[in-house]
């Protein structure tokens, strides 16, 4: 089983990378791209973790290491 964790900054947190991407897109003529937010995706194999234990294990990974829950949101997707 694999897990995919998507992490993004919470609303209201300054995102300088997102702003740089937005400015670059506008420079290329893509003026319709606004309020760009940049995030990250982390994928990993859970080895022999059971389907029942996987959600709690990934949740614990997120809160202890993968995401800074003060400024970031995350979502978890379990893949077969």
C-alpha cells in the first residue's frame, strides 16, 4: 500500500514561492493565473502496514514530521 500526502500553506500565510510563480506566469502572458499557492506532495510505500493501521500511521507521520501544522494543511490519500 502507498500513501500520498499533499501539503499546502494555510490561507493567510505568506507564500513567496507562489507569488514568484504567479509573477512568472503573468510575465509569460498568463494573466488569468491569480492567487497562486505552491505546495508539496510526498509519496511513500507503507510496506506491510495493514489497511486498518495505515490511516493512523500516516496521520502520525504528518503531525510529527511531514507537515508544520501551525502554518500548513495536509491531506492523506491511501493508494492500493
